[in-house]
């Protein structure tokens, strides 16, 4: 028996979310008294044995560049074979774009109950119960998985990557791959930016910024904080910012350590996507803005005056 | 060419989220129900656009739910679509729902199955992938653009850290998100004609649920905001550093 952890590679490197997932999986394996194993699909320039330092004992590596692009059908087939071989009872993915494309297929293939968007370790005494976000972050549900094999996808930034002492053995996995029915024509990566869902700090702005020409104030603050940028829905709808920056109930859900909301009123649909942030700072010129009710720290004032000063104050402390 | 659009109902985005029966049931009291936004804005509207471009396209809507789902289905039919199918059973987990949809899809010989990116209540993002696996079809998740030339589709989809453009031959399953289409509002003619469009009620097949919800929980309320004077941003920086320890 084992817990099988899907370790995602992006551009040849182990993803940060994968380390969180390994720590999460290793902890569950410890609670269940079984071994934690990782599965890696595709080629990587990283030394996989270092994953032992996060608690896995064995790494099963399908080391083939044909797997460098995520393709739900072939990924499902290979992971299902590995689950069978290792008699895994629990398979873990990150609840990100890759997890969302592969986990549902695998769930049907293995008749394994799936809980997506877990935010805590499962409760394993008396059943197997997973806590997940529902209503786009407005509430949590405790969900029992009743099947023999189980699948969980873990929300990013909910379980810390914990380094431990340990080593892992790497075992190559040989497989046959049928030609994909999906022909990839182009891949466009947004390079150099911090992915929104993985960012520790997010600087987000709304209609209060008045127009795209003023976004330098937002990206300037993000830069000194090494943060990702986000925005409210009307801002993305007006094409002031790219669609993938739209956070909220109908956009991306995030849970960074620190979220700056600048010139955003705090509508319920916006809050739904960001209210799991650990610390929320609101800057708004309207003292009655609903966002203040969801904030930890707030400044009532004009963003155009505050942002340059704040950026400078932060860059000053970073440089000392 | 036949398109199947999966539609579910969800509470209005401004609905108060509360629970009854010892936190085991969603409190329906005073809640307005809407078509799940991703299903409506992107999946359904893109299907309608395809039909507008090609009269040979037929659109069927499918939902899994009891009769209280009918107003939502009629609303979807008012936007467009030729007929609707409701699998008459209380919806359970996503495996169960996908089993029901796959069963209907098997006999309908659809070329294209659209779902929304996720529902805004349970946020599973899993129906599309599950249906695809049941039917052994390719699954394109989180599509932001969809074009069709005869039976070849060109799709742009979101991937980790960017986007991928791919080509696939029908039949396929696609989950749709922002970019696919622009939300529309139904017009009077649509609303009138929706009343007479067929809404077929079919009985469920026997299928399992693999998960079940024990209970719900609301997040703890925030302790209250600490306000800092606008001319004292240094104090905010100090608090973030020394008190919250986040920078
Ligand atoms: C079905 C549905 C789904 C939705 N989903 C989402 C979603 O996912 N995400 C989302 O964000 N929204 C969503 N919305 C929209 C949401 O209801 C709000 O309309 C939106 O969040 C408002 O964006 P905003 O705060 O940027 O703009 P506004 O509400 O216009 O607020 C602008 C704020 O800026 C402040 N301001 C103005 N000038 C300044 C200044 N100089 N300095 C400081 N502050 C200033 C104002 O006081 C105000 O509070 C959804 C709506 C619906 C109906």
C-alpha cells in the first residue's frame, strides 16, 4: 500500500506546488502508516532524489520527453498503471490546471472518489474525510470518500513544503504511449512572471485605478515585493489587464499570505476568490467600502498618493 | 452536427451562504437560482454562436436534477438551444452526475460536449474530464478559444504558466471558460420560444456516488480591520513586517 504523489514538472523543473504536495502526502502516509511515493512524468534537469528531503521514499519516473506536455489521456493511462503496480490507495494532485485536467479522468478510470480543492489533512479515524472549499471560498465542506482508492487535489498555499532528512530511490518506469489525438500547434508561456496561484504576495487593483495607463503604480509595488499582480473582474472585462489576472468567484481563486486590494470595492463575488488570503490590506478612498470589513489592515485614502509612498517605504526596508 | 451543453443550476453569486440541519444542508431560504455562470456565459453562448454560423448545428442541453431545475433549463433554452434533457434525479457527487450525462451522451451521438469550467457552488471542475473518460474521448480542459472547420477544431486552452493551441478531430469534450464567448441576455423572442421547446425528462441509470458531504463549515469572521493613517505608510510597512510577519 502507498500514497502516490503526482510531482509536476514545468519547463524541466520541479514545481513549487509539488513540494507542498509531497509534504502533504508524506504526512498522510505517516498517519496511514504506509509509504509515500512520487510519480514524475517527463524529463527534468532537476535531481529527483532531492525529493527525499520532503518525505518520499521512492520516485517512479517515466523519463520520456513525449510526456513533457500534459495530456490527460496518456497521463491517466500511465498513472493508472502505476497505481495498480504500487497498490496505491490514495493519489494526490495539486488543484491546478494540470490536476484539473487529469484527476477527473483518473477518478473514472480507477472508480476512485475524487475530492478537489482540499485545504487540510484528511481525517482518517472513522472513515476518510477531506475538508475542501465550496461556494468559491465562501464556505468549507467535509467530504467522505467511500471508495477503496481515493484521489485528492490540494489547493495551493494551504500546506507548507517541509524539509526533512531523507533519501529517495528512483525507479524508471517503462510504458507504451499511443499517439495522442490532440495535436499541439503552439505553446505560449508567460515567462518571468510569478504564477498567480503560487504567489506568496499578490498586489491587486480595481476600477479605482481609473485606467490601464496607471498600472505602473501597481506593478511597481508588486516588483519591490516580488509579488504577482491581479485585478477585479471589470478591470479584466475592460481589457485594462489580461483575463488571467481576474480573481474572484468567476475568476481565479487564490490564497496568498498577503493580498493587497487597491481601489477595489470588495463585492461579494470578488471576496469569494480572495478571502482565504492570510493577511489582507485594503487601500480605498471610501471609508464605507465593504472590503474594509474583510481586511486586516486598511488605509483610507487616495491610491494615487499612497502607492508611490508605500512602494518607496517597502523598497527602503528591503534595501537595509 | 450535434452539440451537448451541460448546464447546472447554482445559487446567485450574491446569495447568502448559510446551512441548516446541523450544518448538513445548504440553506435555500431566499436564495435565487441562476444558470451556473461558466455554463451560461461560455459553454452555451459559444454553442449558440456555432449554430448561428452553421444552421446544420443542433444544440441539446442536459442537466441532472429534480423538477426544481426546470426554470433554469427554460432560461437556458431562452438564450438558445433546440431542446433540453433533464435526468430526473437529485444530483449527487460529480462521479454520479458524470455517469448520468455519459449515459445520455452515449445514445445521442454528439460530436461535441461542452461543460463550464466548474460550478460556482462545488467547484469540482471535474464533470468534463469524467464524461470524457466514460466515453473514451479526448478532453480539452479550460478552453479560452474554440474554432471549428468541418470536423477539425482548433482550441486554445490554459495550461500551467501559459496557454496551448491544439488541433483535435471531433468528437471531443471541452470545458469552457472566459474568452470562449461574451455573455448575452435572452431576448423576448427567445423567451417566448423557450416555452415550447422540448424538455425531455429521462429517468436515471443506476450509478454510484463515490463521495458524500458530511457537513459544511463557514470560515471564521475576521477580527476587524486595523486602520493606518494615509500619511503614515511607514507604519503599515512596520506592522506587516513586525506584527503580521508577511514581508
Ligand atoms: C455573476 C457575477 C460574477 C462576478 N464575479 C466577479 C469576480 O469573480 N471577481 C470580481 O472582482 N468581480 C466579480 N463580479 C463583479 C462584482 O460584483 C463587482 O462589480 C466588481 O468586483 C467591482 O470591481 P471594482 O471593485 O474594481 O470596481 P468598483 O466597484 O467600481 O469599485 C472601485 C473602488 O475603487 C475605489 N476608488 C476609486 N478611486 C480611488 C482612488 N483614487 N484611490 C483609492 N480607491 C479608489 C472606490 O471607492 C471603489 O470602492 C461579478 C458579478 C456578477 C454579477
